[in-house]
C-alpha cells in the first residue's frame, strides 16, 4: 500500500500508539500475575487460621463395652490449626489428656492421634463399671468447643450349667459347660480353674476345652475317666464377665460321698432303730424337766392348779413328736 507524503506522520503516530497500548497491557498483565504469585506465605497462613475448627458429628457418641476390655472414644476435629484437644471426665471434671499427653495419674487413659489425621481418640484400658459416664472432647477455641461421648460398661455374668453342685461317677466323662450371655461381644478367652489353679490343657489325661464365640459364648470343659481326685471347686473365668463357680463330686463306684452316707445313716438310725423307745425317752426327759421347773418356781407349795398347765404343755409336746419324726423319715426317704 502506497502512502501519500502528507499522510505519513499521521499513520506512523497511529501505529506507534497501538504498539504502546499492546506493550503496556502485556506488561501490566505479567506484573499482576507475578505479584499474585509472590504473596508472602505468612499472609496465606493467616487467612487459613481464621477458619474455625468444627467436630465431625457422624462419629458414634454412644459407646458400649464389656468390663475388662479396652475401648476407644472417638473425636474427629477438622481445621484444628494450632488449637489443642483435651479429654475431660464430666463426673468429676478430671482432665485426662491434653494433646497427646496423659494428664491424670491413671495411665489407663491415653490420647491416640496420628500425624496428619483429624482423629483425637481417648483410649481407656481394662474398663470397669466405674468408668461408665459422660466424657468431653474439648478444643481450645475461645470460647471452647466441646463434643460429649457417653460410655456404657456392661458387667456380664458367666454361668455353669448344673451349679452350685454336680455329681459324676468314677471313670465317667466329666463335662462342665460355661455360658457367657449379655456381653456386647465374645470374650477374648475363658480360663478354667480347679481349686484355684489354672487347669493344664496339655495334661496326658485328655483334658480339653472347646470355645464357641457366638452371641452367647460357650466353653465346655471335658475330663475323661474322672477320678475322686477330680472333685473340688471349678471356676469359669471369662475375659469380659464375672466368673462362675461349681462344686464337683466324683463318686467312687457309683456311691455317695462318705459324709453324706454318714449323715443319712445317723438320721435313719434315730428313727428306725426303736421308735417306741425314742418316744418314751423324749417324753420322760420332758416330764422331768417340767417337774424341776415347778420346784424352782413354786418350791414345795405345788398344787394341781399350778402344775396342771405345765403338765398339759408336756403332753402336747409329746403328741407332736411322732408327727415330727414321721416328717423327718419321709424327708430322708425322698433324698
């Protein structure tokens, strides 16, 4: 394109103005982007610190456990920043943990927290019934923010079928069944004791224990070819329940323990040896006792009016004795 001589200065000025505008816009854009990328880090951190911490309300706030087991109370805090998480027992306002440090002398309490995690759980080891109650997870904001967790500790009771006393014949198989019902979960273990000592399952006498961990935990103790030495007190001790006890008697040759046989013979001999003689001796002793009481109270001035009530009482007791002896005999025959 050809330019006239008188149009040349104007055209050159327009071109220079457009070039300056483009250059200025490019320079401002690059300066703005570089300035944005050069924001001091402490300003960014200051903005993030303005975000208030908050709890995750989806965590479980009602925890149930068995006595003797460890338990974790959950607490999840988002955007905690430089704040501190503490656990407080509401019953006595006892501060248990501050951050990751245990503040109470009871070392069963520990704060559990992993790096770069929002979880600040409270671990309680070997829980007991006294540990039940409300626990507070508190964040050191102003004012403090709190999350409350309820802990329920269940004390289950074991039971041995046939308790409190059971009998086995010698050379038979001794079976004891222990039930653990009502616990939140199955026990970690169940120990059997005989007269206060743990039973050795590796005994050559083929002693074995079977444990079924179901909704109702069942443990069966089996001793083959039981002998009188296997008699005694047996205890079933689960890890998550109170123990149960039973008295076991192993009868020699199918008989009864010596103490029971002796007691039975004594009762029968009293009744069966000579009922008439027994009644006569009892009546005579009661009459003599009544006469001596009359002498003590009235001296030699004993009349029919004073002696007659005592005599009637003696006769009543004498007539009640046969009925009592028959009752005892029937009771012994039932046994």
